[in-house]
C-alpha cells in the first residue's frame, strides 16, 4: 500500500507518510522555516514549445539578474520584486499540483502553513478533483546551492 502524503520538497526529499499529522510534522521540522522565494513564472516560447519558466531564487538580486538576462525584463523597484515573492511574508505559496502561486487569506506564519497544508491535502485526497500523487507535483526549479534549499 502506498502512503497518502508525501513531502513536497521533492526532488530533494522523498519521505512519505500515512497520516496528515506525520506529514505536517516532517515538513515543519525538516524544512522550516519556509524561506521566501522569488519565483519566475514567465512564459517561455522557444519556437518549438511554450512553457512556464518556474525558476526560483533565494536572493532578489540573482532573481533580477535572471529576469534581465533570460527574459529581457528590468524591475526597477522593491515593490516590483515583491510581486514575484512567494512565502509567508507575501501571504502566498507554490502549489506544484496547481502549478501556480496560491494566495493565502491568513495573517501569520502558523496560519499560512496550515492553509498551505490544507490546500495541498485537498489534492492528495482528491476532494476537488482527481487524487494526486507526488509524481504529479511540479517543483519550483531552485536556482540555488543545495545548502540554500533544504
């Protein structure tokens, strides 16, 4: 029998759990705190296929450089950079099942985490669509060192 819950920090972590509580405990202890990520969701069309960039950066300056060098975009203010930030401070998170950034209504980090877990659990259980397995999860491609992404 396959475990129902899997760590969403794949492809680095492949742990799986039978219960919601075990899964949450793992992600909160092994991967917390949830660092902010600057996410590039630009659409890339190379003439053969169209896809989303999905690059993530811990450093805002590396992110700005990526946008300039890869997408010919120039962000001129911290506000513009924040519009690409993903994490508790900006009240959103990445859902690899939805393949998008999901906004959160809650105000603090604990409420942010619980809303994130509840959303992802909906996919694992198939409450609003087909049941999803971690093989369906599309991670943000982190452009960082292994030490930075844990």
